[in-house]
C-alpha cells in the first residue's frame, strides 16, 4: 500500500496567490500584473530605474539607449528628432548619465580624417567588458574593484590680479547669457563659478562684456559640445589677450605765466593777469577799516 504524501496539494494551482495576480492588490500603492517576457525585451537594473540623483529624462534616455542595437545613432540631434524634448534638455540628460557612469563618450578620428563621437552605454557603471565579451554576457566583478568613473575636472582658467565682487558678478552674468547665443553653452552654477575668474581676467584687460562674449562664441564647432564648460575654459586660457599697454601718468599742467605789468605805485615790472600794484606796494597799503 502506497504511502500518501500529506504535503501534496489537493489540486493543481495555476497561480500562486498573492504573486503576479491582478486581484491580489495591496492596501495602498502600486500593484503589478506582470507577464514573463520571452522575446524582444531588455534587462534594466534597478540601480538605474530607481536612481536617487538622475532626472526622469536621464533615466528614460538610458533605458532607451540600452534597448537599441549596437551601431544605432544616439547623438543629440538624432535623439531630439526621436523624442519631444529639445536638444538642450537631452544634452543635459546625457551629461547626467556620463557623470554617473552610464555613458562614456570619446572623440575619435576616423581613417578619413573625420572627427566623430564614440558613445558607449554602460548598463552597470564601473564594469568594463574585455574584447572577447559581448554586451549580452557581462563578466561579474565586485563593484568595489572598479568604482564608477568620476566626472573629469575642468581645466584651470586665468585669474585676475585683483578680484572684486562686482567684477565676478559681471563675469557670471556674461557666462549665464551665452546660452542665448547657442543652447549648447548652457552651464551649471558650479561651472559658471569655476569659469568666472577667467572671464574677470579678460575684463581686467580693458575688454568690454560684448567683446568677451563675442570671443567665446565666435566660430563654434558644428559637432555637439560634450563638455561646454571645458570648451570655454580652453578658450579663456588660449585666447587670453595681453595686458593693455602701460600708460604713464600725465604730467601736471604748468602754471600759467602772466604778462608783465608796470606797478602803479613804484613803476617796477611784475607778472600779473591785470594791471595794478605789485606785491610790495599792496602790502604797504593801509588795511580796510
């Protein structure tokens, strides 16, 4: 006689109660009705979709970029044509992803001499594949071995010989207005604070704000500006004009030489603007009562 298994269910269950069931809803918050994907799907880590510092636009762009095939164009113009957000917001979101390690962008020269931007999407910041690996089979590595790459520091900029609050305030105003000339020159408050001394050094050399603005925005490259602050720092340093020529102080004006007059009292000649008495004769005159 067979032994009965008391733990066996009395009948087959198609679903586990409370798991992936549309009717097993929590008291509050979201409920999930999930279906298992078997094709045409992308695995996205919760460290990205639940990131505490990335904007929602940056998270969405990262998910889109991770979902496309290799070789798909993901430059600012292509993304702006694909999505309703404009190039300025998309460029800012890409900079967010680059700062947090989800994108790596480098400038490379092709065999034909053309400069292109190479973009690498990282589904796990800090992890780099070897040449024999593919993006679909990443190698597991401890996160502590390779921390996420930090954002590169901006190049140093010139400093004025004397820094005044008014001069720095004018410099920041110039930098904040550059985006009106070209949206790619949108700067963060931190970038503007770093670049302000460089602009002040130009203003100290007798340049007007209009002249500084023109020098920073003329002949901009046609390709996307990956790091506009670094680009401006380079221009502020390499195009810094020389100090103005030394101007010696003007000599004091010579004292006027009055014509000779003949003293009405002693007939002696003396210099004076008008005829009258000389100094000696004027001192001998009786004082007025």
